C-alpha cells in the first residue's frame, strides 16, 4: 500500500504482453511498437484503454508496449508516446539500477544504525 502507488508513478509493467505472446495472440514484442497515443495525449484513455470492435490500434485507440498507463495514476514517468522497444528496455534498466542503489543505501543505513545501537549496549557490559 505504500510502495505500489510510488512505483506506479515511475514505471508500470504491461502484463498483457507476456499473456498474449504465451497464448500465441502475438508473435513477438515488435507488435506493440511504436507506442501510440490518440492525439498525442499521454493519459490512460488515449494510450492504454481497450480497443472496441472495429477500432484500429493507434488510430481509434492507443497502443502501449512494455510500459503502460494506469487508470488510477495515469501514465508513469518513464512512459513516452512514440517509444520503441529499446526505449522501454532502457527505462526498465534505469529503474532497476536506481532501485538497487536505493536498496544499497537503505541497507548501509540500517547496518550503521544497528552498529551504533549495539556498540552503546556492549560498552555497558564490558
């Protein structure tokens, strides 16, 4: 409940890509690119809303790749209209590196706090 809203504003993975490739609806990821938003407007309704019967993706409704928009939070920071597969892959890699750096900083902070807390308790025993 704390992390999900923050992560949704940075990057939102399109889970339909894996499902549609696994079921054979789509042959490969190239069918999702380039990312197209109706009218060039980056919001859920223009980019990621479901297409109706007879609608053409990219003309009547949007088409998203590996990164999609969310109904609740809109399009995340790393989403861009006209993105290619390489753009989405780079955005995912940048997010992973940032997450690892953030995790490392938190771990070092936790070790530092625990070390200082235990050192004070151990000095009293010695």
